[in-house]
C-alpha cells in the first residue's frame, strides 16, 4: 500500500510520497509567534494560501492587526490600501520563511498565495494589472498570485503567465474549467517561447475544490443512490490526476525547463460529519500535487492520518462513479458553474466585510 512509517511526522510522510501540504491560513500572529516556522520544520509544510475570508478572520481576531489599524487609518484613506499595507508585510515574511525551501527545491516548493481583488473576477485587463502590481509589491520569487477561474480570469492567466508571474488559479470545480485553465497556462508559456523568453521557474497550480462539490452533489442524490454520497469529488480528482499523469502535451515545455501546472486540492476540510475527518487528505495523495489544508484538518491528520499513494487507486472505479452520477441526471459541469458563482459571491462578501473592518 506504499505505507510510510508512523514513527515520522504523518504530514512529513505525505511529503515523502511527493505531495506538498500547504497551510490554508495566514496571519501576523502565525508568522510572528514562530508557529509557521515550527510547522515548516516539524511537519514539512511547504506553502501557504490565503483568501479574503482568511484575512477577514485574521484581522478581526489578531491583536497585532488591531493594534496597527489606528496608524493605518491615518496613513491611508482607501480601505483597500489599508488592507494591503496591513497584510502584505506578513505575506512577504511568510515568503521569507519559505525561501530556503524554494531555493533547495529549485523553485518547485515554498510558495505563498495572495489573491487579486474579488471585484475584478470578470475584468481580465484589471486582473492582469492587479496581478502585476501585487507581484511587484510583494517582490518575492516564491509569491503566487491567485486568480479565479472565471472566463475573464482564465484569459488573465495567459497574460500573467506570459509576464513570468507565478499563478494559483482558484475556484475550479469541474473538468471543463480545469481544461480551460490548463490551456491558458500553456498559451502563456508558448508565447514566452515564441518571444525567446525563459519558461523556467514560472510556477502555477490549478486549485480544484473538493468538499463543496460533494456537498452539492449529495444534496441532489436520491435515496436509491446513497452509495454515491461523498464519492463524486474524489472520483473526479482521481480521473483528473490520471489525465495529468498521462498527458504528453507538456513535453515541449518541459524540454525548455518549464514546470507543469500542478493540481492542487482545495476545500479539503470535511463538511459531512459522517465522513472521516481526514478523508480529503488521505484519499487525494499523489506525486506532483498539492493539498491545501485548514488548521483543523492539519491537526487531525497530524494525529491520525494515514499516508499512502491514494490518487492512483481504482481509476476505472472513479470513472464508473462519474457515469453513475450522469445516470442520475447529475452533471458536474453544471454544478461546477453554480459553485463558481457562489464561490465568487462568498469571496466578494468576505472582501467587503474585510474592508468594512478597516473603514
């Protein structure tokens, strides 16, 4: 079963199987207290992601942020400028903590993600400008700019990759969305090659959301299909990973030193209390992938998670699950589009709430 000894850190065991575990959290306290540094050292955490919801909770609850707000209100009239002045130093500090890993891995690990403003989700040109501005402001080679997988966002991904900026494409819920993201990534690299520009050390991940897909599918399943509950997202992920492993289309870019766009599993906290709390970590481990994990799931896996190469398990069975869902009239493309819209709404609301905190 490719099992790793439980005597080592369970999270480091995942790294030993070729998957990076990233923390789905960032705050000043996390960095300044030394906790993030300890997780890097003790558990082999290899990156960090953030989003408006994460920063809303951090700013509301982190005393260090609250103490900094009065001076920021005097220095910056615009709440969005206050927000960036407040948190970008922590993004930079996190990047610096991961800098040794980034160097040792030849630019394959040690990334910290920061998202463009959600209001730009349907503005391709605005997204490109914001990505360039944030990339320059953070000024770290292991920063990653998060862009949502909307039609405009995907168009922006091509331009941002062409500009040589690391990109985390977020809010992917279906195979169709994933295919469009991967195509945009390759178009950006192809344009660099045509322009005689290097494609080395331009990193990108495609963030495929997991638990939200299962929650949406399970709500539609009839009682006769109970056996399919909690199965859709893992099945889709295993099929996507199989296609990633067997895709020869990236070889031309590899020949010039490019790194493939890795699959990243997001939304991996279990929402169904009937499921094992580490299901979306244990069942989604594969080489050259990332799992971005919230604090509670990280703690649970540290305590009782089992590391094995699970993404390669029973791909035919995974395809059968997707076929059965279709027979029940459940299309993951339709669900994916609905979840993308609701995900954007959630991040827009979190961003609005965040700016209200800083007003």
